[in-house]
């Protein structure tokens, strides 16, 4: 007799235990972070260092491919504003940027405010045809969870979703998108007039738990949102960071553990911080740097203590792009931010193809005696140049006003080509002539010096503002005084044509359709007004005015905007 027979009979009589899932092991997830690409196909000069530059698509693609070779399961995420930048990208209504991101192998990207800039295209949506065409072409997930259509349905044409789950390296990663509620003030308002932008905190409270319920072990927000650390960082990161704006609200108002990682954009700043148990990354703009995060994921989710934010990889290198010369692009490997890279051949081929479609911007239009630099917080040489060019767009103009945020590049000294003016003003902003009282003009200048969106640049007058003043009024009646409502304009400081501003007088002001239609929170100043005349695109006016100069342009040393304590 088999001595094990009783035991075998007993085992046969017992129901089988269900198979046990193997315990989750600790895994490592590598994340590369980008934001605010702005169609930057080309390298960009580094201020203060002749011959040194940042970025360029051939180097950005090469860098991402290097990281992916080291970490085959690399997750590439983006904080939005892919569109609006170099001429070939603008000429293709953003398609060139989507093709660049497909080449980079981006996995998911937030929808930024400038994604809406190009408006409609033939055969597409009259307000958002260009963006929707980009969504159909994109190989990556384009995400925003807080935009609604009229009637309350979530906005999500083909290629756009509220969230997605990506499995990478054995880890289920839930990614959702957020777009700033300021989008209507930071794109052409008409293009989003039928959309509503929900509060980002309430949206995160709704969406993040759904991702957890769907099995996400890591929850990531890709967001194009207001908020940065003070002081704003571009080259070095301090140990402490308490972001303001929408980024700060997400960190302070959400329950701990709601979001593990935030890949941000919009502020063009540098944030590589762990705040509580949330990792926050933003890496300037235009492909200058790649954020790098190593997440350790255990049975209970992200192990924040074991995870590591690595230093951003700044893609700084010697200038090699031959630009408007006939020389070929050098293909030898060079030092790019401390690593040897060769420019990516597919990226070079894409740029060549897009340039063939867009046409050349290499025509010389004039010269400048010295470099013209930008500033968002004070009068700038580029701002003086642009505003001065605007004065001649219409006869008998009293004042020209443009916004610092719309001026996207410095100008070099020496020869100036159309490509340089295109880089300064990539947007298709049109000039408008507006007749307004001095009282309205005072309100406009008050809003434009509030600090909410940078300082308005002007020509034809002068003003003073105190950056340390924070008092203001609840102009929109929402119960709080926001930054754009601060009153920093010095009393009695405004002069137009050398005379003090007269509240009762009517002034002829040239500005852009972006500002007239409510951009940068200027709607109150223009509300109810009708343009007296429509002019050319601002960029075309800059070209026309510059070409008419009979000498090299020299910056005007006069103080138009006095920054300091009010007298």
C-alpha cells in the first residue's frame, strides 16, 4: 500500500487555493522632462558668452536618444507650448513642431496656451483647426483634463485626451494634463472664446483618484500652469522652493499623495525639487535643458526617499549651425553639456524639409550698432525698437504699446536679417489703432505695469512704476486682489508727447490685436471700444520700418519707463 495514499486522498478532497499573484518588486522608472519647446529647431545664443549657444533640435534629439539607449524604458513627458517659435514651425501652423516631437519619441504632453495661437485652417475647425490637425498627426498623447466645450462636455478632439495610462519598465503610470485658466489671456482670445477652463485643483481632485482606481502606481500631472519659485531660477537651483500660482495651489491644497510627479511649463523657469513627496520639474524653454528623474517604485507606490532628481542636462555647446551661409551643417561629435554628441541626422533632414516648405528668411534688412536685449520687468532695447517701429504704422499716433511677453528673442549687433525679426515677433499679431480717453489709457498703463504679465513696452511717452508696491483693487469682483490687479503705476508719472496725461483728452494709441482682445488681462481697459483702423502684422511693420532706416539702428538711451520708488 502506498503510505502516502491517505494524504493524497485528503489533498484531493480539499479545494485548490487560488493562485497567488507574485509580490510586486521594486522597480526603477526613468523620466525625461521637457517644456515650452516653442518650435525651437535652431540653437539659441547664450547671453554674455560669444559663440556659446543652447539647444537646437539636432542636439535635443541626439540627447534624448542617448538617454533612451541608457534607459530603454525611458518615459519622455512635456509641460506644453510645443507651438509658436521658429519660422518653419509657424509657416506650417505647428505641424513642424509635432513632427519634431514625434521624432523625439515624446510619450505625453500638456496642452499649452500657445497651442491655440494658429487658429483655424482650411477644411478644419474655424478656431482650432491647426491644433486639431496637430492632434491627428501626433504619435504622443496630448493631454488636458480641465477644458470644457459649451454645454459642459470635456473638450477632446481626435488626438486629445484628459488622461492616459502608460506602462513602462513594468510600472503603470497614470498621466493627466492641465492647462492654465489664464489661457484666454495668453493666446488670441477669440480662438478659445467657446471654451471654459476649469479650476486646476478641483480637476486634479477628480482625475487623480480615477487613475489610481485604474491601476496606476504612479500619478503624473503634465501641466502648463502659472507658478514659479522666488527668486526665479534659470541657471542654478536653490535648496528651497515654494512655488506660487497654480503650481503652488496644487502642492498646497491637494491631499498628500494625490500627485507623485509634476512636469510643468509656462513660466520658462527652472524647478527640480521634491516638495513634500511630490517631484516638480520645469526646465526653462526652447530645448535648453532636459529634466531627469529616477523614480523608485515599490509595492506601495513611489518611494520618494529612494528616488532621485538628477541635475538638469543643459544642452550648452559651441555654435555650429551655419545659418544663412551655404556651408553644410557640421556632423562631427562635440561637447554638449558635458557629453559628446553628434547632431541627429533625422533631425537635420526634418529641418531641411521644413525650410524648403517655409521659404528663406535670410534677406538682410539692416544693421544694429549693438545687441538689443529683452526684459520682461523693465524697459528693454528690443521693446524700444519694436514700439518705435509701431509709431509709424498710422498717421498722428500719440502712443505705441506692446507687451514684453510677446517679444521672444534678443537681436544681435551687426547685420540684421528677416530671421532675427521673425525670432523677436513670431506671432501673427496685427496692429490696431484705438482712440481712447486719458482715463482709459491710465487704466491700461496701470494694468500693464502690475507685474501680472511683465511690463508693457512703449514709445511716444514716459511713465514710472514701483515694483515693490503690491496694493490694488478687486477689479473683476471675484473677491480677491490678484497680481494683475496690483497698482504699481506712480501717480502723475505718465506723459504723452512730453505733456502730462489728460484724463479727458482722446489719444490715438497703436497696439496689437492680442492686447486689444484681452490678452495679459487688459480687457478692462479696452472693453467697449472699437478699433479706428486696422494695420499690418506687427512683424511686417518692423520689417518695413527697419528697411527704411538709412543708418544702423542705435538704441535710444532715453528713459521711457522709470523703475523705482515713486516720488
